[in-house]
DNA sequence: GGGACTATTCGACATGTATCGAAAACACCC
DNA sequence: GGGTGTTTTCGATACATGTCGAATAGTCCC
C-alpha cells in the first residue's frame, strides 16, 4: 500500500461521476490520446506518454481525467502511474468510452 | 443569395463535423435537453422548449448545436425550426448521440 | 546529506463559455 | 405602414480552460 503522494490524490466514487465532466474531459484530443494509450498498453507512468505538450500541461490533463473519474492514479516510486477506470465507467455510462474512441480522429 | 434569416444560418457538412465540437456541445445539460426533446417530438420552433433560461441564452445554445453539426435550422414564417441531424451524426459517429443520451442525467 | 529524476503547483496569459437584459432584425397580420 | 410576435445580436460579466516556464515537492540512489 503506497504512501506519500497518495495523500494528495483523491478519486471520485463512480456513482458520483457526472456525464458533463466525462464529456468535457473526452472533448480534448490530448486527453483522448492518453485514454487510447492506456487502453492499448495498460498502466503507464505520466512521463512515458511522449506527447508534444509541456509536463505541466500534461499534469493538468491528468488531473482533468482523474477528477472526471476516467483514470485512477497511484504512486510507484518516483513515478505516478495511471490506470483507466474502464470497467467502472462502463457500469456508469455503458459503452460511452468505447463509442467516443471508435472514431479515428 | 438566400432571403431573410436563412442568410445568416450556415450548417457544416457532416464530413467536416469534429468530435471535439460534438462532445463539447453535448457536455451541457440544457443542450442535451434540447436534443432529447427533438428526438421525442420531432422538429420544434426555438420558442417552444420552455427551458428556464433567457431567450438570448437559448439562442446561444442553438448556435452551439448548429455549429457542432448536431441540429439543422430552417425558417418557417416568423419561427425558426430545429431538426436533429441524427442520421447524419450516426454515419459520422455511430451510436454516439444515443449512447450519450442513454443516461438519465 | 547531496544529486538526479519525476511530477505537481504557481503565476501568467490568451481564449472560450454561460448567462443576462436591451436593442435590433425579421415576418406576419390588420 | 404600424403593431405584434419570434429570434438573434450586442455588450457586459463572471468563470473556466489550455498552454507555458519557473519554482516546488516527493522519491530514489550514491
């Protein structure tokens, strides 16, 4: 059970996740890319996405995804890992994530 | 050169509709209610929705939906009618609208 | 402890959005 | 043409968002 940065990271209960927040979070290409990479490759540290934005911007996107209930974050040494809450999201909004990501763009 | 209010109304081609814009447009409860009412009752004039917002605010929402490619507007006398572009949207983003609206909230 | 690595927070800035009331544009009817 | 009904446009306001660089905080290793 990791300690440390865990304290500052809170995750909403899936029952309290709002559709507005999920849609707003997915209405951004960078964040959709993050979700796609999590689906494709599983858990991933924040620094391993190689996206063309500043680290601070990426941190902002991870926070948006986390507060929207789309990802869960946990610390592993000096890295912060990201997990998709896909099963939970599919109970809350069935098919939403896969439908949104089913588009090429 | 179209006559009257038609002149100011332009609709994007369905092929040019962007997922970002659709998701942002649907990430608003008032606009989702508009879409729901169009699905339930078919074409409807702007003034017949009875939503608790000012007319100018409603006009802003209709413009957002129109520019996102979600509705089409045409004039009928002194009223402006709204039609859902559901078939077109389903070819562009299959199942997206119905999946988003499948939630109670 | 000191250094290196990882990630977040903090200003700052530009842009977008939801809202309103008032004013203007458009269409119908007498 | 004048009055009435419908919708949009125009400011104005308050708030949110995406972006960056610099500074800060947490963790590991020597």
